[in-house]
């Protein structure tokens, strides 16, 4: 909420299902408007909007003194882009904030709104936010460069107030999605959320026939339980579809923030990724029915916490990730396997405070 420039007239907030987009809108309204009727929240799932157009509604709201319109689930409304642009151009006194699916690309793939919408991506809880919530602390975030340069001092300061490793395993299992606070069956709720993401963020937005629904669900399960390089030919056989379609489905899963793809430097989609990770560690536990691999969990956490603000590629020999084509990272447990390479930064699980090029893995959860 602090990152958004609320003065802009058209603001778009995308994010995965379950990360708190609706809560953010309602919290913004409550904190800034209270009972002031010049701010209104609407949900485009409401059947009223099968008859009334978004533009007509916004125009009437403005004529009755409305100044800020908060629109939830905007992608459920047909021609939402065109009508938002019409509102922007013809109702200059109205500020509009809308939320949408993580699969929406407001600037890259939406020429209608390009140049007029100020877009933001709402992430799930970082480990820092999780600790602040659970221990009633107020730790600030750090840049990657600050962590690399001053990790010992930063970790020492944090550990003087709280034991991060006491919270880390719980965060990996259920801390990314804020709905864990609702005290429901988290795994069951997450499985439902995954299915909603496939149905809404992929099938609805990409306009895929529902007859292919089971293929994408099967693909996600295969990816979640695969290790090592992808075998696209075998996957295409397993889900009974072409290699090209498999690659498109993988891209859709990435857009829906269900997976992350890792490429060598200089390569990107539509080439086959070198590796695929689930988008965050919470997704691992309900999707991997066999015993989870600790290394995969650690790598998934590291990728997830860096992917928005930093570029990750396949690393060289004995390196898991190359970050911003500058930093070589290897992810391990508390003890380094083999010789300490001074050209590599080691992110180690199970330690509170590091030294030199040995940095606690949990500290990378303080990047946002």
C-alpha cells in the first residue's frame, strides 16, 4: 500500500488469487475514507453488471459526488479495458483503482490501457512480513546488495529480537498466502485456490475450452513432482497433447503465478526452460504427495523471493542461480558440501547468522 502512488487516476493491481487484493482495496477505503460516500467499492462478479455497463455506472457515480471507485475482479467484465479507458478519458474527476488476475499484463499485453494505467503487482507475504505479523515486530526490508554487503550486521540485529528459524519452516509451509490467518484447513483451501487460479486465470482469460481442463491440472501435477531438466516430449505423451501446446500451457501456468521458469542467460520463452519451480513453497506440500526434497524447497523459496525485482538465470558449475548476471548463488543446508568457493555466495538453511560469503537463507526473505 505504501508503494502505490494513489494520486494517479487509473491504478491497476494484479496478483495471485488469495494474496489479499480485495483486502487491500477495502483496507485502503477504510483508512482513507471511512464512511465518506465519495469512495465506493464494487465487485464485477455482481449480476447487476450483466445489465448496467461499467462506464454508465462510473459516470452516474461521479455525477452523484463520487471521486474514487474501487473495482474488484475487473477481468470478469467483458471489454473492461475499453470501458476503463473511456472512464479515464471522459470522467476526469474520477480516480479508479481496479484489481485483476496475475495473468493480466496491463502494460505489456494491453495496448488499450498502455500509457494511462499505473500498474502494480501484489505479492504474497514475504518472510519479513510473516515474521512481523506473527511476532508483532516491525522489521524493514533490505536490497540484495545490502544483504550481501552487511548480512552479518543485519542478521545480528534481527536475531537480537526474534529467532527467525523458529518461524521459517512454518512460513515455507503456509506463510505466503495470508488466508492462513483464517484458521481454516490451509491445504484444502490452497487446493481450492489452485483450481480457481486454473479456472479463472488461465481458462477464463486465455479463453481455453474447458475440455482441456484436466490436461493443465495434470501438467501442473507432473511439473510439481518432476526433478531435473524437463522432458517436454514425455510430458506431451503423458497429457496427450503436442509439444507446442505443452509449452503454451507451461507459459499459462507461469502467468498465473503457479510456476517459475529458469533459463540460461540469453534464452527465454518460447524455448524450453532449463528448470521449472513451483511459484512459492506453500504450493509444494499439497502437490507433492511423496516426501518433499529439502533442496527443492530451499531453491523455490530463493527464486520466489527474488523473482520480481531481480533476474535469475541458470548458474554455472556447482551454482544454482546467477542473479542479475552478476552474483553466483548456491543454496545449501547448514553445512557446505565441498570446498568454499570465494566466487560463490552461499545461502544456507538452518543458520541464524553467517559470515563472509555464507548468508542465512531466511535473510533473503527480507527483500520486500
